[in-house]
C-alpha cells in the first residue's frame, strides 16, 4: 500500500489533481445515493406532505385566530 501512495506522489501534479477530483466525484455520487434513499424511506414512513407544509412543499400559513372579547 505504501508503494501505491509513493507512486501517486511521483506523478505529475496535474494527474494528482485529477485523481483527487475523481475520488471527490465518486464520493459525492455515493453520498447522494445514500441521502436520496434515506429521503425515500422517510417519506414512505411518514408520508408527504408533513403537517407543517402544503402539497407543494411551502410553509402553511398559520390559521387566523379570532380575537377574544
């Protein structure tokens, strides 16, 4: 494993940059898939929309309270 990192260190700086960016993109896709799966599970379990939102996801206005005499 040490030889692998030594070989990467011996590469040109631009190639190192490309490898880091590629690793970042792969990690981002993995995290996006996990977060979307988690969202699907939560919407399935709790339903949509939540009580505090209307059908398109906007905040519901608070109901007007009648003035107490």
